[in-house]
C-alpha cells in the first residue's frame, strides 16, 4: 500500500548506472548479503566448508561460485557474498554484516582490463590476474576490492560512501579510453 | 618503488602508509629505567644504509610490515610481518 510515507531503499549506485561507453559496460551488482568472516584460531575453514560448501580463500583468491562466493578481503579475513552466514560460523569467526556498506559494480567488455590499468596499481592482465583472482588495492584514490569474474569482466567493491566517486573515476577512464579508439 | 608484502606480493608504494624506523618493536619493559625510556623515545642512530622500517599495507591486506630499506639507494631488501618480527 504505497503512500507518501512509504520509504523505498535505494542501491548505492542508484541513478548512476548502468553506463555503456566504448566497448565496456558498467553495471551495479547485487551480491546479496555481505558478511566479513574473520577467523578465530582454528575451525573457521571447516565451518565455512560445512555451512556453505566453499573453502576459505587463500590471499588474492576467491572460492565458491556466482551467487555464493568467498572473496579474500584482507589479512585473515574473507567476505562471504551471497548467502546469509550460517549460525555455526559464529563459533569460529567474527562475523560482521556489511551488506549496506559496499558499492558493488561489474565492469565488463573488451577494454575492461585497459580501463582498470588507468586506475589500479596492480597488473590485472589476464596472464597475471586470472578468473577467481582478487586483490585489495586502490582504484584511483579509493581503497577497493577487485575480482576477475570472467575473461573480460571484473567485480569491483568500494565503500558505499564513495559510490559516486567510484562511478565517476570508472566512467572517466572508460570515456578517455573510448575516445582514443 | 614497490614493496614485497609477504601476504599480497609486490605492490606499489602508494598502497602503503609509512610509519618510520621500526623502533616501536623494541619498546622497553614498563619498569625499565629512565635512561632506557629516554633512549627509546628520543635517541636515534640515523646512520645511512639499511634500516628496518614499519610500513602499513593499508590499501591492501592491512598488515603492518617490517621493511628493510637502504636509505641511501632506496633498495628494498626484504619485508616480513611485524607480528612475526616481534616474536
Ligand atoms: Zn599486503
């Protein structure tokens, strides 16, 4: 029953995306629930495997698959993206709901890696940074999480408060690359 | 300039925050005498050459590192986790 007082949640990049520029498409991505998983001493890897069927990711790697991923997210930390965390995990790791804390976008297209090469101080070429590889690094001046999800697609997470800057930096790089084609 | 993070691999200098010489790793005991604390707080060798420094990989994994850097040539000869260096 909609009325003047009904509040509707908006996504971090609401009104900003999608954008198609040159060979690339930038879209907002709904990953589902986002939970940081910071293991205590032992047992977290087994609990994650039992509860969600995926290994605890090694540094710079992801496990799982689309819809239910574990993304390495820093020292002794993974981001569970997709399912709500199983209660059994809480025995073995500190769990923090970060669902509304991140702006999540996907950059795809032939020039996706070339666009990111303008912004990111890590070699994201396919030879070095394969599908399922991830990095905590910078995008422009933003701290970001970047994961290759396909031959020419990347999942990019930045702080929600920086969503407009994230989109602006990516769109500017997409435009300047397209202008030189 | 690249720093070899033991967790992330070689990374660009701009991902790191520089804290300075790694004196914090040799903090005196709480009951140490005044001379030991004066030495810790105020006195530095400041000799040119290899220096152990604290860097935070704050745009990467977040770990504090002890990086050995030559202050004359800027050559970086190694890095380890600060948590392991103190053990
Ligand atoms: Zn690191």
